[in-house]
C-alpha cells in the first residue's frame, strides 16, 4: 500500500495491491486495480467509516483457513481482517453495507484453475456477505477487462474505470506473478504454544 496525491481528488489516495486492505474514518480515497481479483468495500455512510480489501484467491470458509493464511491474499482472511478493523474503528457489523468489484477473466493461463479463478472469487464474495447478512448495495463483476476503482470509505461512493485493452497485458502479468508467489510460498504448519 502506498499513499499519494492525484490531481483529480482533493483527498489523499491510498493504493492497495493484492493481499492488502485499508480501513479508516478519514476522508481519503482507497484505490486498486482488479483483474481476476476481487475487492469488497464495506462502509456505513452514517458513521463515516469504511474500508476496502483486495484478494486473489477465495480460500475456504473453514476456521483452519484463517489460522493457516498469514495475510489478506485469501478472501476469507481478507474479509475477516477488514471486518475486524472496521469494528475496532467503531462500526458494528450489523451496520455494514457492501460493494463488490472485479472477477474479470484477464488471466490467459491454460489450466482450468485460471479459468475458474475469477468466478470463484466472485461467488465467494457474494456467499460470504450473504452468510454474514451484509447487504450488497452495488457490484460490477465479471467480464474480460480489468477495472480501476476509487473507493470513498466514508460514504461508500465508488468511481470505476475500465482499463483499456492495451493495458490488460500489464494487469495480467502482475496477477500471474502474484499467483505464482502465492503458490510457491510455504504454508504454515500447526500452531505451537510456548509456556
């Protein structure tokens, strides 16, 4: 994640990448670029609190998945991290609203996993939010082009721009590299408690 300024916004912009999230009550913009990944924005405009995550793989809905995965690259953990951070900021889960973006078919890998990845990310996000009774107010998912989103956490407002065909290769390459990093990183073993 990095902070910067863009001329079209008065607010400071926080750009997040796959495996990251940001939650705040400040008047800022959270931005990310999505190909097959999914980003979920959670917010409450009355409280002026919100946040956005960005995940590459859905992960399992089992508790073991939360223990084994060290960051927000997996959807299950990304959702839990974002919800917990929002609750720390004073936003009750019962007041959260959601917006869901991404899940485009931009990876041109030949295996079946690459073809199913975008759909499984989208399905996971919708199923998770339904299970947690968090209403989805808007979504823009699927298709074949990447998206750049600008999320305003205090209001839930989103600006979305489809990325030109000439830039698809760059997004595809970034996602392929990140997917390879995830697959090659060792999974943690069981937890050992020390006395």
